[in-house]
C-alpha cells in the first residue's frame, strides 16, 4: 500500500473498527480472526498514530471501546482504490467461469462466519 503507512493487519483492524462504533478488542478479534496479542499491539499502535481512539466502557472498566478517527477513515478511503486493484488482479488471474465460482464461494464463507442478526 504505497504511500499509506499501514500494514495489511493494521488495515484489517481499521476496517473492522469502521464496521461498528465502539467495538471491544474482543469484537475485533472475533471479526478478524487475528489473535488477542496482535490485536492489542495493533490497536495500541493505531491509537498512537491517531487512527483509532480507545475509551473505557461504562459497563466494564477493564474493557475499551474502539472507534475510528477521522484520520483512520481517511486512511481507509485512500486505501480503497488500492484494495480494489488487488482484488481485480486476484480475480483477473482466474478464467471467467472460475472467477464467478471463486467469488460465490468467498461470499458463502463470509456469510457462514457473520454473526446472526437479531
């Protein structure tokens, strides 16, 4: 991600934080599959960079609510064209009939791991 100072793991955490305001670190772990130690380190780093904010929650003084800052949203916005190019290159490497199946399978995998909506 030339010119954007985030790694793929940091990008993944930013993306998860953009999905819902006030996520806990456990929510980010559940959403991304990244291990607890790595999420903790990445959240601390992104907070120091000014891309995330952490605040203690009212219901659990040990837990933090994680929110994306305006600078974090800007990084995601600037990353979008790069991510789109990567996705196009990955899918473009497959024959058209396989690309459709690949995308369909990915959607099924994502849907299987999404939390049930109440």
